[in-house]
């Protein structure tokens, strides 16, 4: 690669980070407890974005590609961590950090409860739920997850039902 191509790649990467960089910390916090592992995963996601940037052809939206890389990296990170460590109990699931904290009493408790419930989902379900909460369409979620849009709809219906049961709410779906 010549110097001009390197500069263009770097500018493209920095532009993507400026526009969609919040995906990395959000996914890292979703899949790891607060602390060093979250920072390590966030760094790994950004590294994988850089490494795979040359393969991004622009056929999908940049955010879809970045979600796909981030979620794949998170799942790989979890598999490696499980091989190294014993699985942790779910007693600490309620301590999952909110990737978008807000001050506000009742809302804070609701967000905390939601993140605790998300932590109890299987990693693949958590990815679908996260993308749904990010207001991605079924088609975008399908592109990221590699399943059909119809399957996304069915799985999200089941996930929302489980989340409602875990949260003990009777609220309507969004």
C-alpha cells in the first residue's frame, strides 16, 4: 500500500469512528461486566474495525457493518474468556453497566433492571435485543446476524416476551 492509500484508509476509519464509534463501548458494556474486560473488548472491537476496513465494500450501511464486526468480536471474546475462566454466576448480572447512563431516579431503576435482564439472555439473543433497542430494522438486524428478517421477527418476539417476564411488567411492546 502506498502512503496516499494509507492516509485515505486512516481518514475513512476516523470518519467511521466519529459517526458510529459509540457502538464499541455499548457492545463492550453489554457483553462484559464493568472494568478491565470491557475496556479490552472495546479496544478489540476497534482493532477489528481497522483490520476489516479494507474488506468493507459499502454494500451495507457502515453502521450495519460496524455492528456486525462488533458483535462477532464480542462473541469471540466471550468464547475465549470462557475457555480461560470458569463461568461466573448470574448473581452479578444486575451489576451490568448501562452503556447510556442517565440521571433520573425511576428511569435509572428501569434501565438498571433492563440491563440486568439483558445480561441473563444468551449472547446471541442479547445481540438481537441490543440491535432492536438501537432501533435497527429487522432487515438491518438480519444483515448483521446472518438470519432472515422473518426469523429476526420471531426471535425478537420471543426475546421481548422473556424480557417482560424477567422484568415483571405488563407494558406494551414499543
